[in-house]
C-alpha cells in the first residue's frame, strides 16, 4: 500500500484515477515512460503496455493516452510542490528522488552557464519514473563468499544493465552494516551519486541500508569517497557503477587507508575487468526475466562459485 501511495503522489489529483489499474500491479511495475506527444508507456516485468486516458492498459498504442505539454508541466509542478526553484539543484542533475526511493529521470532543454556546465534543465518534455523494488535478503546467496576470517573482502559486482547489480549491492551494504553469521556489523559509507542505492529523500534513506551506514547522496564518487574517509571513518565504502582512471585512483586511496570496498561496474566477464584490485568478482545475468548471480571468481581468476538452475532473484 505504501508503494502505491508514494507513486500516486507523483501525479496531480485530476490524473490520479487514470493510474488505479497500473498501481494494482505495483509489485511488477518497473518504469513509467512519459514523453510529450507520445503514448504513455508502462513497463512491467517482462512486458510493455500502453495506458489509455480512461486508465485501461493495452498492448497496442491505438487508444493510448498521448500526453500534452500542459499535462507534463502539471506533473512536474506537482512533483516539485509548485516550487521549481527549490528543486533546481536536483533537476540540474537530471533526476529527482521521491519518497519510497522512486527515481524520476528528466530530459528537455539544457541551459549552460558561462563555464559550459549545466545550470538547469527547462522545458522538460521527457520523463522516466523508475520504480524502486527493495529486496531484503537478495545478497543471501553471495554473503558466504564475501568474508574470510570475519573480514569483509573487497568485492566487485559486474553485470550488463538491468541485471540487478544495484539491488544486490544495496542488500550487501545492509547485511555488512547490520552484521551476519560471517562477520560483525561494520560502519559502511555509501557514495550514492544517483540516489539509487539508499534512495534518499531530503537526505533520509528510503531503502533499508543498515543501522551503521552513512550516506552521501547526490555526490560524485571520487569526491564522495575522499570526504567519507576524512569525516566518517568507514570500515567499508560502497559505490555504484565505477569506470575510468579517477574512480580507480580513489578506490586505491580508500584501500590504502585500510577500508574495504564494494562496487559495481558494467561488464560480462573477467576480460572486462582491467584492474584486479578486488578479492571477489561477482557476475550477474538475467535468464528468462530473472536476475541472479551467474558465477563468482577470486582475485587470481579462479572460479569459486557457479550458479545452479535455482537461483536467488536479485530484482
């Protein structure tokens, strides 16, 4: 019920009735795609459907609701509580995070400042509402492989987009923070650059990331990792989607300070991992619409786990 209410708050009162049928399937809802002059698209697990103006769902766009500029503007005003200025910093990054951890991506006309960086996004005409699905226990299959002598091992999650790596990362953070049968609870610092791990709203995590977890929301990874090391003394640092030499240098600095790291990156095999600085490499996949861990390798490249047919879903 809370998820349904959180999503419904995105839309103005005059539009709420249209979303009733969609939100009856909130547990399977993944994305709501809005674009001015285009049909409203609803992505469920395994299917895409179109929403009509009377709130019905169909596999055909023949009777779909084609959203207007005025309707899009009303949705944006409602999201921003009729104060666009108050949300200017978030909009400049291209997304807003809502109660419940749901993330609204936005695109439109970009306004640059004198330095050539983004000052604002105006005339927002495209919107992607990504529905947050927290899966408590998603890391249960992986946790036994991520500790040695009660010490959390440096871990990298590798997968193509859409295979559940952020969901898995979030639950690893939670279990490391809370403690488990393989190790006591540890202080975790999360650099949540795109607000996808903790899903913070007004600085408060909407997802359960553990009682010993500190979150830097909306902060670039490199600056965030160094800030956390200076200010919060984490035992473990978590970041999503690393890539590039600057990220790698920051991770190495964290390791030199004595903290462990857990991170994710896009890829599909050990050949995609250029620097072998981690102790564990988890590769994820999606098979028949279900996400899960395919295999785990140690630092030497030896495979220490291969998934069975029945695997834990990672979202």
